[in-house]
C-alpha cells in the first residue's frame, strides 16, 4: 500500500480537497440532515425564481421590454432595467441549478 485517503476527513490539503469541496456543496458536512437542508434551500430558491419571473412582467402585453435595458433613461431606471433583464436572461440556467439541488 503506497498511501490512502480518509474519506471522512475534513481537511483542505491536496489529498482531500476535492472530496472536501464535494461534501461541502452536497451536504455542508452535516450528513443526511445537511442533504435535506440543501434540498429544502434549493426548493425555496426555485420558488424564488418563479416569483421573480412573475414579478418581472407587470403587464403581459409589455413582456418584451422586460428583457432589454433602456440606456438613455435615468441612472436609476437603467440600473433597474439592467438588474431585471440580467435576472431574466440567467433565470433558466439558475433554475436548472436549483432544480438539480432539489433532486
């Protein structure tokens, strides 16, 4: 035997880094309880995405405006539009990440 790794070690050295990061993202190193916690947080995050998507479209007839930024408007309006548009563009990717977290 040339070497071994302790699978349950909480170390950040070269041998244990990837396993440490995997368990951190999967269950926060809290065992089965941490897995359920991460699933619940992912479910809330997915519901947050749905609520944000609904709130981003104040009127159904003006849905195309929500995806763009009006740059010649005031700084407040441009910042608001940029935040809303970037959120809408990234929502499908982030919702997929949240859905995989629920699974």
